[in-house]
C-alpha cells in the first residue's frame, strides 16, 4: 500500500533529511513523500529471480543490475524501482543517499496497491529518462509481463508477454528473460497479499 502524506509540500532537502533517518523507504513526487509498504512473498521472489538472472547474464559486462534502487528522474521526482539496470551506472549522491540517474531498463513488480501508480505516474516519469530503453511491468498473479520498448522514433511499443514458455528479449542489454525463470518458485494458487 502507498502511504501518501497530506502534509504541506516538502523541499527535496527536507525529503533527503527524512529519508536518511527513516525506518522504511519513501519516494518523492513533486514535494510529496509516498511511503512504501512491505512486499508479499511472491513480490520478493520475483524480484530476486529477475535480479539473479540479470546478474548471471550481465557478468563481465559494464551493465549492472540494482535491486530496490532509488532513481532520480528530475530534482522533483525520486522513485524506488524494484529493479533497474544501467550501462554503465551513473549515480548522484545527495545528503549521503545515492540515486541512479541513467537506467536502461526498469522493472516494477505489480501489486493491487501499486499497479495504477506503476502504470501511470511512474511510467510517465521514467520515460522522460533518455537512457531508458525498456520498462517491464511484472504481474504477481499470473505469468504476464507488459514490456514497453523505446522505438527509434522516440515512441514506445507495448507487448504482452504471456505464459511460462515465453521470454522477454532485451536487445539493449543482450539479455533474454524467460518467464519460467522470472516466476520460478511462485505459487499462483496463493493470492499475493498487498505490497509495494
């Protein structure tokens, strides 16, 4: 669940000061802090599976995967991506916190409480990053990935990748993610509880 504050808008410096000391992570959207709730077991498993697969296929390359990393889109927007890959990574450090500035791929694992925000607000923000080539929205409920790929003219192609026999090809990284590996160990019969 997203924990939106209704307090007056915060400066980015105030956000950093709170975030550095907070017991849980919060995102920052144009003066508003959005607290991140806990994740379901399926969410953690899917995120770990994707991170491990990226790590294996990118070993020895300049591209690096990061799990639950802060991404700076603009000075007014900082988001935690479930997973991001950058080639090579560039970080900016503010008030002792590091923020990735050049993701080539961003992966968000959907839950009931975050799906609308991942599909609209965060997607609108992430695609402003010229470095971004792929945005993957991964369902917890079924083997389904919505793959958004930047096209040469600047538009985006959306492709539904369905079923455990399917794969997501990511030419920008030279990586292929089989859905069977993304969802290894996930029990679709057990409903995913609310989470980030």
